[in-house]
């Protein structure tokens, strides 16, 4: 991991502030603050955001809502600020993460791949995220709601919506790994051997939410997001803008929300405390023989940790 969640959140806030500042310096090309790439600049003109990449050999792919020109190895795009500034934020943060994770990468290659990634989100015939990714996001979101209600809203900052950290929520005294499964499944998939490793100085929780696909009675991901935000707002949570920023960084933005059409019904969420006696912890501490790799994860029987279930509740708000 080449960056911390604090660094990521600071980068997001820095760019959001820059999006506000450029309005007072119309048509002035400014280096994008979190990236600090001299050949990649931002500007503002007549309610439109403009990006300029210099010294790039080929024109990057881009979604249709970007008005583009490519001349003399300079690529310029324009888009409506009000509607698409969150998509620009998403693009910039994708570039930031890739450069942090792979600092030896060629900058122009990362820029081109990031534009291509953004275009794919808008041109794919399906949804911007797979069914598995959407279910996983629901599991993470409801695990975060539990953390907010039980431990405090300041832990919103500890949610790694980008999915690059070992656990979904990593805090000073606890970690939370979030999973989603079908209601009848007795197992969850653990992505890598050490994912449920315990620590001397912090508690590790496993949050498991039952999520069922439903073509008629279920709700789309944007509807679920809105209900969660409404519930937390009504309960007095003040850091709603921080939560929205996390959700947007995952890829659920207002500009693209209509593309999320799958529907889900959410049942109970169960919280387990992982202890040293559990087989998953003992497995995490095992040393693999030389020449053996373990890459595809493993299946955890929830019955093996049922005695450590500390809470079972309907976290997601249900309509009357």
C-alpha cells in the first residue's frame, strides 16, 4: 500500500477546493493540486471545466460528454461543470491512486489508461459495476453504518471504498471486513489468507449482510445509497458530505447513477468478532511451503464462528 486513507482523503479535499478556486481565475491553466504533473492542468471558463494534457503522443479515449481537441501532442477536454465535476474528481483520484500504487509507471500511460477506464464506465452496455461489486458495496456500506452507530461518525474516514486496503474499514483500535452473501448461503468468500488476521492492539470484526437480487421488489444501488444517507442524516450524523465523497470515490456518482439498474433486497447484517481460536486466524498465521502460492482466497463456514456473533440486526431502513 503506497498511500494511507488520510492521504487519499486529503487529496480528495484538495482537489474539491481547487474546483472551487479555479472559478475565480477563469481561463488560467493550473497544475492539478493532488497530482502535481506539470503537463496536466485544469482551468475553468463559462461554467465549464477544462483539462489539458501536453506532450502526449496519442489521443486518449474519452466519453462522449467530453468535448475534445487533439493537436500538436496536446489533448484538451471541456465538460459542463455542474453535471460532470464529480466525474472529473473520479478521474483525477483514479490517476492519483494508480501513480501512488505504481510510482515507477509512465505518467502518460497512466493518464491514457485512466481516460480509457472512464470511457468504459459510460459506454459499457451493462452497468458501471458488476453484480458482485454492487453486492460487495452494499455489504461495506452497511458495515460502515454499524460502525457509525456503535463507535462514532468520525470513523467514516477509515472506510477504504477504493478496495486497496487489506480490510474495508481500518481504525486505531479495530478493523472491519465486510461481506455480502445470499440469505441461504452458509459461507462467505475470504479474498486472501491474512484478511482475518488478528492483532494484539485491535479487534477484528467480520460483518456479513444478506443481499438478494430482485427484479421487481428490490431497490437499485442509488436508491439504497439515498436511504442510508437519509437514515444517518435523520439520526444526527454530521459528516454526511464525507460519506458522500467516499461513495463517489467508489464510482457511484449522480451523473452516472441512472446506469445502475440491478435491484436488491437486503436482509439482516451479522457482526462477528474474530478471535485467535478461529480456524481462519490459525490459517492466516500459517507459513506456506516454498514454491506454493495462495491467490484465489478461501471459503469460510460461518458456523465455525457462530459463537462469536455479537450482533444481528436489520441495519438497512425498511419502508412501512
